[in-house]
């Protein structure tokens, strides 16, 4: 029998890419998603159960009907700025609802969880690259909510034998290389889709948040990691847990940083369009540089990003952008 995996948030950006890959890899997939940010038509494989982690009855029914071998948890609120405005909502969704999921797992004897964590747990880094030994020092409720869940998972491992892998994504980007899936946030706040929307004529320009950072060209530097490479890390983390290996946390990035201006230049090269830029003040809470040290994931999981080249990442995102919003 195929292993059955519950994908919470499987209708969202990274979740939907993972669902497709798991199905190709002969896993039986059940998606649980409230469709608040996800899309029904992004679930290209498996069974979709529409439900909310806040609804304990729906969760109990889900675990009563299916016998899951593992759970992947992608569902959360993800906007840093919004988390500063509405902290209680972020803690309720990202921490409270995750506790509901963990409790349902413990109650039903499901002992493997892969959790979507973030570079935001490191706050303003004290050194670059950021590896797993870097102190956790979040600077916003979003980052705190993810680091709290990592702590809760460590405690539940000790108390209940719940085995988990926390995957700390740096800047997730790109889209399915065949144009089947991509990023569809509403509102969109991420740099690459916004730059591509400007290139497609859907926006007049791209605003750059801060040009006076202590970086080579004054704009923020980020480590953009292809969504398919994140998916690959999830499959490897799943195998890790299925093989009975211990709980772990991995930083996932390409270990190279690109400035906002570099991203815009690559986008212009990929699209053949000029992108109009407007220099704006800094956005609150943006660290100048975030670059991952990912050697632990490479050594332990055998993870090797397949699309480390920013050009490929932007090319795939452009394929998706053109499919979603054909040029005007
Ligand atoms: N940016 C702009 N203009 C825009 C949008 C973004 O200049 O219109 C800049 C941001 O200020 C930042 C960079 O582009 O310097 C990347 O911004 P994103 O919003 O695409 O991504 P972030 O680095 O802010 O956020 C990502 C994840 C978060 C995670 C964070 C870790 O999306 O979930 O990394 O710090 F918390």
C-alpha cells in the first residue's frame, strides 16, 4: 500500500507543488485546506478536503477517516508587515491552529510531521551565511510564531515521540518548470512576481524598499530558492522520517544572495522588457542581507538544488506569470 500523506495547506504555493511531486513519487495524498489563500484548481493530485485547522471537529473527522503515515504542514499566515499589525491573529493561526493539528496527530498516533518554517526566525542576522547554529531571535510576530512552533515540536518530541523536520525556507521563488503551477497570492507582496507583473504591463513600476542599505548597490540582498528545490527537500525530509531518523531542522537556500537591483536586471533579461523602478524608503523589519548556510541539508538529506541559477528561477516564474495574466 502507498504511504498516505496529509498535506495541510496543499492548495497554496509551496504546498500545491509538493502535492504534485508526491503523487508522482507514488504517495497517496490528502489535502486539507480552508482555501483562504489557496486555490481549488491548484490541487492537481490527491483528494481535497476543504476545512480549517481551527475546526477541531473537522480535524477529528479527517484523522478518523484516514490513517496517515505522515503530515506536511504548509498552512499559515505569511506576511511580516501584517503580523506587526495583527499579532493575535498571527499567533492564533500559526501557533494555535498548529497545536490543534499536533494534538490530533498525537491522539491518532501519527508521529511524523514536516513543518514549514522560515528564515524570519533568525531576525536581523549577526552573521552571514545563516546556518542552523545561528541564534533564533525573531523581530516580528510572524517569525516568533514559527519559532514558537519549532519549540512546541521539540517539546512534543520529548513528551510524545512526535518526530518532525522543520524546514526553514529562505526566499521561496519560481514556479513549476512546465508552467503547471505557480505563485498566486492576493495581495501579492513578493518581489519576483511583482517585478514580473511590472514587466508584463500589469503594474506601472516596481518600488524598491530602501536604497541605502550597507550592501554593494544599497538594496537588500536575499537568497532566492526555487520552489521545486523546496519540494525536493520535503520529499527527502519525509524519507528521513520514514527511515526512523531523529527530529531535525534545516535551513534551505542556495547560499548565494542577489540584490533587488540584480533581480530586476535578471527579470529584464528574461522578459525582454524594461522595468520602471521607483526608489522608496525602507520597509520596516527588512534585514539588509539574508543568505542561507545549507550544508547540513546537503550533507544529511543529500539535498542539492536543481535550479540554483536565478535566471532559471525567474524564467519559470515568468512562464507562470504569462499563463495567469497574458500581456495586455
Ligand atoms: N521588495 C521591494 N519591493 C517590493 C517587494 C519587495 O523592494 O514591492 C524587497 C523587500 O523589501 C525585500 C526583498 O524585496 O528586501 C524581498 O522581499 P519579499 O517580500 O519578496 O520577501 P521577504 O524577504 O520580505 O520575505 C521572505 C518570505 C517571508 C519570510 C522572509 C524571511 O516571503 O515569509 O523572507 O525574512 F519571513
